[in-house]
């Protein structure tokens, strides 16, 4: 929706993913949106160089999250939240549902 402002669809995907999940790594984001890894990686590098995102190492993986020192972070998040209101319901639900661990065996649904 705002790829015109941001310059690409992959940039919008990265920002929406990190807004909802609070952090992510390139392959995870690429798998979620079913896109190629390389454009996601390039956008993460650009956003980190621009000071919008910051990364930290966890083992051999770089986890990206919003940079708390970004001067316009509050405004950017409010714009992205507005964009989320216009996203399809199934995509919103998938972004918000953040299961990272397997369910306990025998647990009722």
C-alpha cells in the first residue's frame, strides 16, 4: 500500500513484519511473505544503514528490530499501524499470531 512512499514492496513487508513481531531475521521474513531472500536482505541492510532498524547477533543469526534511537520511530509506527488497518484480514491474523514454540502434546485446541 505504501510501497510508493518506501520505494519497494519488500521494504513495506519488512517494516510490517517487524512492527507486528517486534523482531525477525531475513529468511523468516522471506518465508512468511513467500518471496525471495535477497530483496528482503537488501532492505534490511538499507534500513539498518538508515538508522531505522538495528540488529543483534543470536548465534549465527542477525535479528533485526526497530532502532529505539530513531527520531521519527513513533510516527513511522503509527503510519504502519494505519496501513495494517487496510491489510486483508488473513494477513493481519497471520502477522499477529506469533507461535515460535511447538504445542504441548495433548493440549486441547
